[in-house]
């Protein structure tokens, strides 16, 4: 156990063995990344909502995966490092999910965010047309319906209902 | 072999040091720990002074407070805000995590320093700057921030509302700097504990205090991010006029509450865990028993850490959050009392059948368990979303979190300081005066906050500075309770100089301490008191766990971790 | 200064410097995650933001993505050179990465100037507030990374502290990763 020293160079006896690649490998990964970038820019030009979301965010995830695996060498890193990063992403996801019922809606139990709500309506009418706009109208309507239901739902849940 | 070689070179390097280099520019973890400890104690005195001023105003309204003068409404708000912020961010954090983390981690895991000594120094310096910025916020036009330590917008976002144009921004910058300091410190602690343990020290040989400080640092690093982002957003709202938290412009003030409490609740456990770690060290040493169920405590701690990320919205039950979420958060909040209760039981089980010695650190440790239990139990009332509607923002809440934070930040600190004082300074404190200080502090503390529970249950709202406009709260019965609490505070504050004099006097004139005055097992007691630069003459190897007390076939009732036989 | 023995130990098998960088990145994930999460919450709650977002310059964003991807390549090539003990090559490649950072910032500068002239300032509305806040925070990371990289390159040229080439590289890839997500969030989704 006396070999706890480590040379100051890049190589050290305790370091997890890193797969050493040739430069060509990294250039190949870079080329794939650039190709993906081209897809993610051209995809939205079709102006189909599903395609836009898929090319924009699906490809971002793929690109992120490639960078993390090949450039950051997470594939040969100790497992706990990957787990650590995944846990942190999970916390962000937790924050997002638990906060979304409050922030994405413009209604709460005891409040209505009138100005945020009003800001939605004229903008949608003025700026949106075609398929996309219609889809958003439907969404907006659903949201409104939900919003209208929320206070009613909330009322019985007030003190007495919740107390036990 | 190579190790001891490098070590010699290291020790030689630091023989000739100027005063400035030794006390202010040092990279030695023990000196940085002392810097944090003394800065924390100084700011603790500031926070206590704030409490003194606003408690005097509450008990004897609109009479000049000796040592301050007449308290205006704006003064009162600034005082309560900064009392809370100072006590949590500039007292509990630097003392419990930074001071003890710096002092204990390298010593307890048997190495010569932190892994990044210069980063460590930088961390303290940023912390010091943050304290200075906070102090500066009292001197600017309009005065210090008065929007409570939670800084909820819109009150904190617009000068039209809070009437302090500069205070909130300086306050926010100070808090953000403080976070940066502890992020740097936390990375250092975690990396040190993970990588630099003495040969032979496996996961279950690590003393509980180190585990707890490390888990607390991880909790801090994992939870503070959204609030740092939120601090940027709030700062832009204040200085540039953006509308992140302004409902009139499409923003959402509830978002700030989520960002704040996503950090704010794990923060409670960030400061709680180190104190629980000190208690574990102390009760094993002074009852001469193995820690009951070491692994259970460890897994429970990790479980607490995980659960602490799922409870934050219980601070927002009446903020208009989605009632379905309130149900979920009620359940998780009540659940988290289980691991904490379990830890208290484990500590009590450790005491069972031990040969207990009521030394001063032990008194503090036992008081910690007793007082924290009260804080924990009253938390269950507040965790239930239905009951919380009535208790929210009353003095019941104030009393509840002081019954958790006082044991953590004050009792925990005193237990740690009195236990490790011989190691830090190589001398003993006066035991008699420490006991006097202990009893008066504990009685005084309960005298302050038991009346506040009663006030809160009577509906006393916590943010009122002058009750003359609230006839139903200005009754003589309630006022008597307020006076009782304030008088108890005065008694408690009056005894603190005894501790301070003892602390500084013993540093130079106390009885000399040997290396292992309490006959403890952990590695910090196996090097000289105070430890020299580089800590150990020969870096230790570890052969067993930290709590091997009263082993049957040994002459000594303790068994140091580094003793081969 | 002489490193303490603590720095040279490696009980986990991950060298201390790299372990610390992973912790830095873990805490950065929650910082950016909090900000982008907040943005996404608002974005989904405000369908009208799509119209504001349509004024961002997709081509500038795409070009900057290319720049960052390429600078990531030079950073990983620098790491490869350092692994082989070739400090001078590592230093040169790090300088190439710094040029990438500079290009990125210059493009951002032109882009922001243009947008501010058009009236899309940080106070224009919620979308633009988040746009400047998120891109600005990312830009600060670019600046910080480039400055650190200059120091690392200077050491590497003397064949000193070559392990730091990898560390700054990992950080740089993280900065790249954040941009990979910022690009669709701020530029493409319209």
C-alpha cells in the first residue's frame, strides 16, 4: 500500500486505464457531430412540429451522448462518476416535474396570474396561423378548461378536507 | 517511502513564515479552520446582537433599545432578515461545515492537508468578502435588505416595494459569493475524503463526523444550483428591470419560492448532518461504547439526504401551490422524520449500558438530542398541509425552526468546540465555567422558545413589529410571554462572555492537553496537540473501525484506529 | 508550492484533479439545469414566446455550435497529445481551442449587438430575459474556460502538469454540452 504516490505527468499508476484512441477516431466523432448539426438545422425547415422537436431535441441528446462518451471519456471512467452526473440530471428533472404544476399553469389554488394569462390570448390570435397555430389553440383551450376547474377542485380541499 | 520523503520536503518548506503568511495567507487546513471558526463566532455575535435588538422591541415596544436606539419598522425588518441570513449562511455553514470540515477531515482520515490547499484558502477569502459585502449593505442608502431571509419577490425585486434600492442587491451578491465559497470548499472536502484516506481506511472505517460532513457537502452542491440561477434572475430583476418574477410581465414569483426552497430545505440537512456527526463522535467516546449500528446510521444518513430533496414545497403550502403537490409533499415531509428519529434512537441505544462520563462535550451532545427532538416533533404539525394553514407564519414556526437550528448551530458548535478544543489549541478549557455556561445557555434557550410556541398557538403572526394596531394580539397575557422570552434571551446572552473569555484565556493559559485527552480512537487524537504542519510525524495506516471501545481482551478500553495490535 | 501528500493519493482510482472536475460539473449541471428548467417551464406556459423566439438568428447559433464542436475536437486532441507526453503539441491545440472560444464570443457579440439594436433587449419580454441570462451565463463559462486554458497551455508547453490538459478539456466539453442544449432551446424551437 506504499505506492500512493503519483507522478505529475498524465500517466499514473492509480489512474483508471483510459482507452487511448488515435486522433482519427476523434475526428470521426467530430464529423458525425457536424452531420448531426446539419440535420438539426435543416429539420425544422420542414416546419412540421413533430419533426422540429425530434430533430432539435432528439439530436441534441444524441450529440450530448457522443460528446460525453467519446470526448469526456465517460465510457472508460469509473461507474460512480456517471452515476453522479445522472443523479444530478435526475434532480433537475425532479425540480422541473414538481414545479411544473405551479409555473406552467397560470392558475393556482388561491391565485390567478391574470396578466400572464391575458398575454397568451392576443399573441396567439395575432401571430399564429396554419396548422401549428390551430394546435396551439387547442392546447390553450385545454389549459383554460383545466384552469377553470382548478379553483373548484381546490375549494373542498381547503382546511377541513385536508386536515386529517 | 516516497510519501515520507515528500513529506519531509513539505515540512521544511514552511519553517520561516511571517505573521501575515501564517495567520492570513496560510494554506494549512488547521489555520483555515480557525479562520472560519473565529469569523463564524464573530458573525454569531453580530446575529445575536440583531436578535437582542428586535426582541427588545417586541417586549418593550417603541422604547429606545440600549446599545441601539429607537427601532423603526424598516430597522426591524432589516434586523430580522439579516439575523436569519447571518445565522444560517455566515454562522452555521462556516462553523459546522467549513471550520470543522477543514479541521477534521484531513486529521480524521490521516493525511497531511486538504487536496487543494490554495483552493481552500481562496474559499475562505471569498467567504470573508461575502461577509464584508453583507456588512456593507447596512451602510448604503436606504439601508439593509428587509424582505426576510427567503427574499421572496416581488418584495425583494422592486425598490418601490421594499424602499431599499441597494440593500437587496448587495444582500443577494453576498449570498451568491458565500455559495461560491462553499462550493469550492465542498468540492475540496468531498475530493479529500474520497481520495486521500489513510491506507487501510475502508468505507466503514471512516468516522461518522467525516461521513456526515461529506454527505452534507454533497447535498449542498447538488441543491444550490437552481438557487444560484435564481439569484442571477432576481439580481437582473432588481438591477436591470427584467420580469422573471414579476407576474405583470409574464413572470412568476412562485418560481423563486421553488428555486429557493429546492435549496433551502436540503440546506437544513446540510447543517444538521455535521452536528449529528459530532454527536456520534462524542457519545461514543464518553460512554466508552461502540456506535450502535454504524451501517444503519450511515444508510439512514444517505436516505435522509435523498429524501431531503423531496420535501421542499412544504414551505409553500399556503403560497397557492397545486393542492395535489401539497399532498405529495405532506407525505414526504412526514416520512423524513423517520430517519431522523431513527438516528436519535441509535444514539440513545449507544448510551445504553455505557460507562457514561458527563464531561462538557457530552452534556452538549445529550442536550442536542433532547432539544432537537422537540424541534423534530413540532415539525410534524407544520409538515401536515392542513395544520400548516393555521400555523404558517406564526411564532409556532419560529419556535419550531429555532428548536432545530439552535441545537444544530449553537449546541452542535459548542459540543464540537469543547470536544476538539484540546486538539485545536493544545490546551484545555476550564471545565467548571463551561458547565455553568452550558446550563444557563440551555435553560435560557428553552425560556425563549417555549413561550414562542404558546404565542404561535395563540395566533401571533411572526412579522409584526408593533402590536398596537392588532388589539387581539396586544393583550397583556401575550405581551407577558413576549417579555418572558426576551428576558430569557438576555440571560442567555449574558452568559456568553463567560464562554468567550474561557475560550480565549485557555488558548494561552489553559492546562496543557496531551495528544489524546479523551482516550478516543479516531486518527486526529493520534497526532500531537496541536498538530504541527503536516499533522502526523509518520502518516498513519488504519487497521480497524473508529469506535472500538471497551474491547473485552484489551487492557485499555480504547483501541486507536492506527494501532497495529 | 509543494503539493501535499493528500493531493497525490487516489483511493477511488480516479486522480484527484479529475475527480474534482467531475464534482464541478455535477454542481454546474444543477446550476444550468435550474436555469434551463425555469426557462422551459415558462416557455411551455407561454405559447406566445414562440413568436419572440423566431427573431433569434438560427445561422449564428448554428455557426457557433460548429465552432464549439470543433474547439471540443481540438481540446480532445490536446488531451491525446498530452497522454503521449507531447506537451508542445498539446499547448498548440489548446491555443486552437482558445481561438474557437474567441470566435464564439465575437459571433455572440455581433449577434447581441444586432438584436439589441432591433429592440430585443433583456427587458423586452420574458423570452429575451431568459435568452440573455442563459447565453450570458454560458458565455461567462466560455470566458473562464479560455482564461484557464491559457494557463494550462503555458504549463503544458514546458511539459509541466500535463494531466491538467485533460481536466480543462473535460470542463470544455461540458461547456460545449450546455451549448448543444441551448442551441435548440433558444434558436431552433420556434
